[in-house]
């Protein structure tokens, strides 16, 4: 079962995380649509760099980030394939 990872100092989540997540998906979809799948690794790299220190210190958070990243990539790939069928 996936363990819920608490925000640092129990700070409430902000809307920024949702905005960043939507931008990640849109960028990945754009890169795939333009045939630049390798450029999509840029998104994963930036995400890892932004969270590196916390991932290094907290194993549960690192696992959460990995699961979240794989899930976001999988959902985006499904949307991409669906769009290919439509257009």
C-alpha cells in the first residue's frame, strides 16, 4: 500500500503543485506530439533536481515521487495514444 507522505512541517498544500503537474503533462504531451520523446526526459530531470535534497533525506518521499512520476508519464502516454487515434 502506498504510504501518504506528509508535507514538510505539515504545511498545507498550495495550488502551485497542481499547476506544476498540469504543466508537466502538457509539456510531455507537446514533446511527444512533436516527435521529441527524448526531450521529455527534461521534465523528469527537472522534477528530480527540484526534489533531490528531500528525496535523499526521506526514503518514503523518494518512493512517492517515483510512483507519482511513473503514473503521470503513463497517464500522459495514454492520452497521447488516444489523441493519435482521433487525429
